[in-house]
């Protein structure tokens, strides 16, 4: 997190400790309210289409579980779908008698938009895909998927968790009805933050799967009134310190400029891939034609957990992606646990060079 994000969180927490939680919220109400404009501005939405959430998963689930889907409706998804989303498909498929169908990937490994279009019919109740999967550099053609969903008038739920903060995210271009994202990844915000975008025409009809007296004030003994905005998906109690941090993180990204960020991370990830290719023991595992700043690879004979540990001791932070987080893709490609390097704009070519030099020593 940038210093100003940490400051925003810490300052709000200190204020709470000095004057109390309710009072701190009241004193900071204008700035806290501004976070909705900041999020909306960052993704080309309107402020009433934004709900602030505690993570991307909860945001995604709120949209998914609110959607009315009649029995035998088809849910179309992608091979790189994220585990949390897929288990929710399984859950609703069992509960509501729905059919999950996985749109095949094209020869490059990205979702095949022509195959998606070919399978559309009146029984499709939802198109729900992950834009950038958890296990690598693939960037699915989210905007092309949006065009198909719109053409057939099918709701489109986009998991943009790993895209927001590393590439331009514009809900009009994407054509999505719902979008979920996290604060803690490329936005450099705090853990425990996320947001949900709900296209405004859905707000007229969509009942949250669960409500409280914030999202739906108790207006008479036998009645509640849903809020008119996307905040009907929120609850009364929240971490305002973390919200302040999320707002500061997005403002920080906007100050740098998302196009500049995208160009820089894409350059650094390209450099990283180039360096990794130099070693014959390393196998890049990224699929698709369009790659993002998440570089995934395996190394012959190496135990990923050991590598992460050794690299950590040497001062380099690597991640791993296990098969069960993107099971369909992992099974199809017979992927073991992979290693993951994800440079951000503050990294340098030299740091990446040194990281890979160190990595090679660990093999
Ligand atoms: C593709 C994808 N979607 C959603 C999530 C969940 O995000 P959060 O941890 O904010 O719930 C992740 C986290 O790794 C992810 O990779």
C-alpha cells in the first residue's frame, strides 16, 4: 500500500480511538461519502451503481445470489473461472436446478467468443466469467463477451478482481451488468475491501439475497423499503478506516493514470517473461494472446513452496497458484501448483532481473 493509503487507514483508526467510532464516521462523512464517487469514476459508473463491500467474493456473491434464475436456466462460464465463483454455481445449481456450462477456450487459451455466441439461446440465464484468472497472465475478452451478452439480452456478471488497478476498467466498454473487484490487489488498497457495480436498470428489480435495516430500512411493522441505489447490498456496520484506505488507493492510481499504469506493468511483465524464457528449466504457463502483469510458470523438479520460502529469505516475494483455485483450467492443462511473479509499476527491470537471477540459484 502507498503511504497515503496507510495514513488514511491509520488516521481514521486514531480518530475512532480518540472520539469514538460513530463520531469519527460523522466527522469524516463527506470524505467517506466521496469514496463512492471515486470508485464510480474509476470504472466509468455512476455513484448510485456502487456498493462498497468487504472483499470481491462477497461483492460477486451479492450479485449472483440476487439474480432470479428459473429452473433449468443455463449459466455460461469460462474454463479459467475462479474457485469461489464456481462453487457458488454448484451451490445454486443444486439448490435451484440450474445447468452450468463451460464455454470452451480458443486455440490461444482465452474464452472462445464465437463458441459463446453459438451456444446462446433463450435458456441462458446468466453469463458469468473471470476477466483475469487467478492462475496466470490470461486476459479474457471481457468486452467481446459483453457484446454477446447484450445482443442476447442476458445478464453478464464479470469478475474483475485481478484487472482493476492494472488496466482500464470501463463498465460501458465491458458491457457488463455486474462487476466485482477487490481493493487489495493491483489497486494497492487494504485487505478486507472490495466493491460491486450494479447497472442501474437492475436496481429497479433486483432484491438482495439477504438484507438488513441499512439496505432496506424498516418502514412499518410489516414492511421494509429497499434503498434505491446499489447500497441495498450493503449492511449497516462497516470498517470506515478501510473504506478510507480504499478511496485513497483509487485516488492514488487515478493520479498516476490507469493507462500509464497499464503500459508500465505490461512492459515489466513482458521483461519478466523474457528473462524467465532464458532458463531451460523454467516453463511459462501463461495462455492467451493478451497477457497481464501476472506471470505464472513452473520450474522442472522444483517444489514451489520451497522456492517461495527461499526467495522470501532472499527478499523477493513470489506467490503460488494451486490447481484447485482454477480447477477446470488446471485439469485441462494438467497444471501442477505454479509459481507467480506479479510486478507492479513501482518495480524496476533491475529488481526483476535480480529476482530471476536469485530464482535460478534456487532451482
Ligand atoms: C479471479 C479472482 N476473483 C476473485 C478473487 C477473490 O478476491 P477477494 O479475496 O477480494 O474476495 C480472487 C482472489 O484471488 C481472484 O483471483
